[in-house]
C-alpha cells in the first residue's frame, strides 16, 4: 500500500467508523454467533498475493461485525463502560504511526515526558494527595499501565519485594546472629516468602486474587456485611490482620476499592488509614478502576481522605473517561519500591541519560519492557473535552443512573428491589416474588449517599430477607424464598440478554442473584435507560405471569 492508497483507505476507514458510531443504537448489542463461527468464513491459509483494501474492508461488516459485542452502544449496560471517542481514536492513529516502544527516555523523549505531564494533570484533577505528583518531595509519580489488573500485579510485586527487603533481611540477620552466612539469611527469607499473604475484601475484583497467584503468595478474602453497604471497614480489616498474624502469616498487601464491581461500594478509607498506623508494613493499593472518574467532581473529593496513608492508586481512563482501551493510570507517592523491584539494566539498555538519574525510564515502572505511546490519546481527550466537559460527562451519567434507580424503586416497587445503594450510575436489583410485594412508598427526601447526587433516591438497601440469616437462625423459609427469587431473577436476566435489545450483566451478592444496570457510555441518554427499565419490567411481568399460570391447579 503506497501513500495515495493509504490516503484513500484511511478516508474510507474513518467514514466507516463514523457510520458505525452513528448507527450503533440500531445494532443488536451482544453477538449471538456460535463458537467457531469465523473459521469457515476465512481461508485456511493467507493468500499468496495481496488483496485490495476495498475487498479487505468489506469483510469487516460481513465477517467481523457479526462476532462483535458493541461496547459503545447506548444499549450496552453490562460490566462497566469501555468508552472510545473520536479524539482518543485519533491518538491511537498517531501512536500507531510513530510506533515508539518508549521503554526508556532515550527511545523517544516526548513519549516519556508527555506521559509524566498528563498524569500530573490527572492527579490534580482527581484531587489526589500532592505526594502522587512527579514533582513531589517523596518521589511520587504516575505511569500508564495496560489495565487495572496489570497495575495490581505490578504493585503487588513491588509490595512483596519491599516487604522482604525492608522488614526481613535485617531482622533475619539479627535473629540468626551477626555472623549468619548469606546462605542462612536467604534460606530464612524464602521461608518467610511462604508465609506472605495478600488481602482483599470479598467484594474486591478477582484481579487481586489472580495477582496473588502470579506473585506466588497466599490470598485471603475479608468478609463484608450488608449493614456496611458491602464496604470493607477498619474493624473488619483489623480483625483479619490480627487473625492472620496470630496464625503465623505475614500480611504484606491489601487492595481497597473505590467502586466495587458488584455494587460500586466504597471501602472506608479513613478507617483503613488508621489501621495502617498499626500495620505500617502492609502496602495498601486503591483500585478505583471505574468509579475513580467521579473524583473529578468536587462533591466526591472527600472520598480521597486517607489516601495520603496509602501506597498506590489506579484509575482506568478507558472505562468512564472517554479514552479507548488501554489507559490505566497508576499513581504512587513514592516510586522507589516499584523501581527497586523491577529494574534490570543489561548492557544493551545502558545509556548516559538513564545513568544520570535525571530522566524517567518507564520500563522500570512496569512488567513488560516495551510500551506504546498511550499518553497521546489522554492528551487529546483532555484537550478536546476540557475539564468542564469531562466533569459534565461523569455528572450526567450519575444523574441518569439515579433516575433509573428511582424508576426501579418506586415505579417498579411491585416487581423489583434494590440490592445495594445506587452509586456511580450503577443500579443493582433483583426480582421481588409476589409474596414479598409491599405497598409502594413515596420517594423520600434526605441527604444523598456516596455516588448519588439526587436526593430523591434513598439508600436503596434491600430488606434483610434478601440475604442469608445469621448463624443459628431458622434458614428454611428464607433459603427457599431466596432460591426461588434467584431463579426468577436469573430467568429475567437471561431472557433479556437473549433478545439482544439491551445487554446487562448479573452478579451474586451474599448468595443473592442480582442484575446490574450501568448506563455510562457517551451515547447513552435517558431514553435508552427508560427503554431498559421498560424491557426489565415487561419481561419480569411476563415471566411472573407464566409462573402463576404454572402454579394454578389443573
């Protein structure tokens, strides 16, 4: 493909992308192809001669589109959003053109320096402590990772080595004797490694457990309670740490969460920061992959209280902040533990700039060596939307989410029950069986909870009979009710997704099967959420009528 052919192909590709975005709402959201659908449509091997771009482009619609789930669709309300916008796509185009691996400053100084600058911008916008800036006296800074999961693996490795280096080698020497050999010290160190344990709450994303598997350490899940709105508390953390210590384990790492996957719960950061004073050796990482975007808004700045005590923070711009995958922004108040754990400098990577210590080499901040020029798309998005545009984007979705929760709680009070407080544009609900129906209530007025901005939505907690009863209570009727409610909720969920009009995801919360609805794509508007509510209500009524007919005596 020569330059003129590329120009024509590029124009055609951009036109097709624009048409795709324009018509997303009319496409079936989730793909319904069968596994293996693509192989019969493609040749068994590459053709010997090259093909015209026009022929290649035709296959996008004919062969690729049927197998895509359309994450940018305004009717995509599953998982969390994965926003892509025109400015971020343009950033990817330039990044692909430059193709700079950018593993150190020398490779392309602009790649490194723009990343440092835009992450400092973002640090300030999110109201993170000043220590997380690259200019801080503590040696902090940010780095772009591939995903929040990758960030967790990376900081867990750093935490593990920091724990070993700072708190073990010296104490090992002291315990064995001042004349202990290096071999004896290393043997004791490896014995300690077998006792290392990483922690997360039972609502933490599975990436923490997977990171523990990769890091070769044990993993412990800390229970949470409905009375705490499924958040990790200081009390719960203290009990877990004390119990592990009594049992001979060495807790060294904890993931806390701003916006858990199932319910968008917010862990009690101020309480956890106090616990950190008692257990200073535990590295605390804040996973704010999705809901961290809300920190753009002043009303959520208080959520960062306590962050000055923590060791790392991560937010995905590729979820809610209008930037296409991958753009996960990891911040640390001190870079030294990360760099010490991951730095290896063979002769072919040595250069005077790196040796001077005056430049940043991001290869030492991540597990891979090479890295893409991802700062470009963040730069383009921040400049195109501006701070106010980004804030309006997040605030609009929170308002839409609260409106949807209102419909569920009041218009749909005979059909549904909120399983958790609506937060950050996420509503979690389950179907209410006929015997559980109660009188409709009037929307209360009061102060909003974390993640809500409209006072017409109350705490939204489900009644206690949704969740397992305490030990020793009569669980018979409760278990039977819960089983039946779970079965009906699951049938509603599966029926809706099978239709293809909207796409939702489900979750299990304390043995309660629930449906998650999150409308935070750029194109999602009130009409799309209203459509989703009507589909939910209509499908639920239809399934409940079917069950009533089946229950009628013949």
